[in-house]
C-alpha cells in the first residue's frame, strides 16, 4: 500500500536499520537512530507515569515522525505534514507481523 506523503519507513533493532525505504533526502541510518532515541525517552516517561509506551509521534512544522516500539527495536515512518495519519497507522498495523519476524530473528 503506497500512501502519499510518506517520505521514509523502516524497521530497526537498537537503532540500526534492518529494512528501510526512503526518498533521497532522508538518511535512513539517522532516521532509525532518532527513532530509537524517541523510544528510549518515551519508555522512560511512560515508566515514570506507571504506564507503557506503545506509539510515539513527533509533530514538527512540516513533518511527522511516527514510531512503534517492538521488542528490541521498532518501526518508524517519516511523513510530510499533510499525510493522512489514519492511513499510515492502518498500514503500520497491517505490516507489524512482517516487521516482528525481522526483529525476532536478531
């Protein structure tokens, strides 16, 4: 499923990309490292609040960064600011089993 406005997406373990797809303007290794940082910070905040981090989204002026923690890594999607987030979340949920199979192998 191709969604207009998605600039990059991928799966990573400990911030290291294992499978990505990105436009030329996106550094895939840097994106996955930032996503891992967001997971680490969100887990710390969630722990402090007595909860668990399941979905992290950073909204910027012209982009959105969506991260889902899975096992020792996660899934990351970078979009432009006008993307349909419902479609992105649905696509991520549909692809999660594929990403989990990659993450569980490491």
